[in-house]
C-alpha cells in the first residue's frame, strides 16, 4: 500500500473522529447549560423562599413575645381566681407544738 494513501486514510478517519467528538461535546455543553439554568432558577427560588421564611419567623417571634406577656398575665389571673374559689390544701404533716 502506498504510504500517501495510508496517510490520507488516517487523516480522513481522524477528521471524522474529530467531527463526531466535537458534535458530542456541543450536545453535552447544551445539556450542561440547561442544567445550570435550572440550578440557577432553583437556587433563586430557594433564596426567595428562605427570605420569606425568615420574615415569617420574625413575625412569629414578635407575636410570641407580645402574646406571651398576655399569657403570663392570664395565668396569674386564673391562678388568683382559682385560689379564691378553691380551699387551701391542708398539709399532710401535723403542726408541731411548741
């Protein structure tokens, strides 16, 4: 076989291989770009939702502080009302005589 013909066959096969690999890389990059866009969209949504959750937690914290003070007052009020209507408990120990 002629060495020039062998070189031509080699370059032809190499050219086809380079074209196939290039097409495969372009397709892979296309899918990679789509995946990165989806990741960016999801991370943006997560950031927005986490900001909303933080705002809700801040509102909840202020509500708990405000209502907690009211609950403590109500607890005292109920305790005082119950003390008025319920008799005091007798102690189990007999009183010491001096």
